[in-house]
C-alpha cells in the first residue's frame, strides 16, 4: 500500500468514526451543546420536550420552575377564548336608529353603532374573506423600520355599514352619530403597541404614518396617513438624505388628536410605516363612520371633529330594541386567533379575556382571567404553576412552568378545534414571528409550529438592557416522523449588543431556532431523558 493510499484509507476511517460518534450523541448532549452558546451564561433555561401522543419525556431542564413566558402567554389566552367563543364564532356589529325616517329619507334622530368587540371591524379582510397580516405588524412600528401595513382597507367594515345605512333609505341624519362602547370596561394592554383596550377597534386604533423618500436628497419626504381623516391633525417635517445614512423617524403627540412627524429617510429607501395611537377609540370610530356615511351619500349634520357622547345613549337593552338599519358580520373567530398568534398581536390578545367576560355578561379583566383559569383547570393543567396579569404576555405577573405549557399544548391537540389552533401558529422559517428564526436552507424549516415570546427592559446603569424573556413553545414533526411538543424559556440575560448581532433578542431568537433544528434532526437518536 502506498503512503498516499494509506492516508486516504485512514482519512476515511476517521471520518466514519467521527460520524459514528456524532450519531451516538444523545438528544440531551446535543441540546446541551446548543444551550452553551456564548453570551447566555447569566440566564436561566427552562425546557421540556415530550412525545405528543404518550407524553414520554425527550428532554427536560427545570421543567417545574416558573419562568416569565412573554408572548407565549398568548397560547393560553387564545386557547381559553377558542373554548369559550368557538372557532366559528362571528362578531356582529349593528347600527340602530333612534328616531323616525321622514319621507325625504332624513332620519330625525341618531344613528347608534353598537361595538361588539370585533377586533378588526373588517380592516384586515382579504379577497378570500379571511384576515390578512404582515409578518412585521404595524403595531410594532415604534423603533422598527420594517413594519408594514396588512394590505387591506382598514375602513372596510365601516364602509359596509355606511352602504347598508344608505340602502335602508336613510339619506340624511339630523341628529348625532354615537358609538355604544359599553360591552366591557376599558382596560390597558399588557404588551407593547396600542395601549387602550376598547370594545371598538378600527385599524387597531392607530393612524398609520407612511413616509416615502423623495427622488433626490435635500427634498422633503412625502408623509401620508392611513386612514386619511379629519379627526387628527399632523405636522410633518421629514428630510430626504443621502442613501448611505440610516433612517431616523419620530412620531410625537403634540396634544389631543395632534401629532408631529420629524426625522430623515435616505434616498431609495422603502417607505417606512410609523403610527400614532388615538386617545379616544370611540370618538375615532365615530369620526370615521361619519366620513364613511358622507362618502356613501348620507348627509350627516354632526361633525367628525366632535366627541362621542356616550352619556346620550339609552341603556343597552333599550338600544337593542331600536330598529336596526345595518349590520357587519365578521369572519370566523379562528381567523382572529391566527392574527394574534402569527404576529403576536398584543392589543387583540389583551382584549380576549374581556371578550370572554362579556360573553358571560361580565365586564372586567379579572372576570375574564378567572374564566381562563377555570378552563385551564378543566383541561387538567395545574393552575397553581401559572400566573397571568393580562392576555398578551407583557405583565410582570406573568409566570408559567414549561410543564404547564406543554400540558396546555397536549390538551389542545386532543380538542376538535385543534386544526384551527395549530394553523394559527407561526411556521418556522416561513411566516409570522418565526419567519427569520432559521435560514432558508434549514432542514427544520416548515416542520415547527410554535409561539414566540420576547420581553426586554432597558438597563440605565450601562445603557444596554436585560432580556427578561425569550421563549418558544409548540409542535415539531421530526425528521424521523415523531411528533413532539416542547416549551423553552430563556430568562434574565444581560444584553451586550445592538441591532441584529450577538447578545440581542434577535440572536436569542436564532438560538431557539437552532434548538428546533437540533430536536428536528433525530434520525440517529435513540436516547431519551428520564423523568
């Protein structure tokens, strides 16, 4: 045997031996290798991975310790709402008239739109009747230049109602236009984005600000609003700068219904979406409805600049008995669950416990959370290992164990509405908040459906921050065909980077993506962890 032949043979033997050694690694060893990534030694991990059908443990670490779940909370919130309302539940938003319609079509009285808690009011409805979304939702536009509009008419529901009012024979309204928003008591969202939880929601109660650069540096950028309405006043001064400079935009409230837009945007940059949250959701909806009525040829004396006069409403039972002149019926509730989970929509998730409460003629967040607890208990989940302060995952009261999270996911897999729940989850590498968690060539891409969670706070001592929670929980179909259920929580990691690099929430998200890849690639693994 020549020296060259010997070297080739030895290289082949060593390669086979190395491959055999890698194949002999247990799932526990491979997962532990992922968790040892640089930059996370100060944080704490809680993980549980089990077989979906049998519950047999594949891997665990601190599975019974309580962790901050961030937006993984939404799994519990949507599950409880699905159980209570049903996947096929539809919101029905009526308009009643108080007064008689004269022979010339003039309503001698008021129009009353009764808020049903519809989270979109037609504003996200796509061509097929389902709800549409962008992976980077406009509600996350603060500090984010990648936010995008959903691509649907935000006023579609109000336009439908205005068209039906006109079709009922009303050509003019001599009285007021009122929004009955008494379905439940207003509350605060427990996540970032729109902060006011209300029974009436139009365009997520935001005025979107779309900034488009001019063709040459030095010229003012074009700034427009969606929807366009007289309800708010905007003062915009945005400069177009050279293409190599970073965009910098700020939207600031300058008083009730007034805001300014300042900053810069580089030549050639895509349009950037920012948002202004309205202070009075009911008055905002009233203004937009008046404007929709006028576009449909209904003369309305009341001004869209006015305030919703809820004190002029009769009691709710009396409103329900008034003649109905229009009604908007929403897509099925499972479509709303899909938006909540795909883009981690905080406002909608914060509203769900209140919708559950209202479904039982109750009106507070505490009522809704109590009913959520009853649902979880009935599903066999130990609610003494769970604490929630809201529906979205941004409350400091939010704590849950990996074991309770896995128990919820397995319980949902046994329900008849599981298809709707599973289809609502982001898909690894494809859409929603998991769209960029792995690369386009990842073998696990498309084989994981799971809910993400991210929560971090600023650290004024060093000007950086702390990743309070990075979390992921859901379902995996492995390379060998096994069905797994998993929950992974990473808490309290000091951040040491910025942008998209190491030591950032984005990097922690990619680490969870690698964890998914490790669990997916089980072709050579026969080892399981004991419980």
